């Protein structure tokens, strides 16, 4: 058994039971974005969170322990993603990455946006021309130090 096996079991239970990620997040007490990332094997749950996830998805105590192990992060099976939705994010970074970098450096200086001290909010926005996906990414700015 490994963390990937637990992720597959969670996904299987989600589909078969008709579970929504937002409902899981409410029970865990965290955002739907972070909770979903955790359930998909990208974050580490504490014991209480793992117990709640275990109750929702029918995980054994051993399987719940796997949710508490620091995962190997990075979930893409290939360097260039083939899933159409994920590929569009890849495309956005290819097209706008240099612009994002330039504007962050102009505003903050030489550094990076943290994916550790980070939050994300995904919302549906109604629009007469077709609903919009609104994604807000918020990461702490970490300047490069001199030494």
C-alpha cells in the first residue's frame, strides 16, 4: 500500500457515493482547494483531519496514516500535460509567465511567489456569454537574500 493507492480509493469512493469536494472541505474545516489537493495526494493531513477524511471515504486506520505522510509533490504524469484543462494552464504560463514575472519583480523586487505560504480560491461567475472560471492565487512574496 502507498499514498497513490489511498488517493485512488478516495476518488473511487467520491464517484460511487456522489461526494462533493466542497462538502468534504466543510467537514474537514479547510478550503475546498486545499482539501481537494490533500485528497489528491498533494498535501499532508493531521491526525484529526485524516480521521475525518477516513470517515467520509471509508478509510481504514492504516489508510488514514498514509494521509499524514508528507507526499511527493507534483502530480503531472508528463512534463507537458495532455489533459486539456491542465494544458490550458500550461499554455497560460507559457504565454503570460514572463509578464507575470516582470510585473511581480517590478512591484516587489527580485524574488518569488511562494507556493507554500499560499492560498487559492476558485469560483464560478455567471456571465450571459458563458460562465467564467475565476481563480485567485495568493502567495507570499519571498525576496532573494544577499550574503
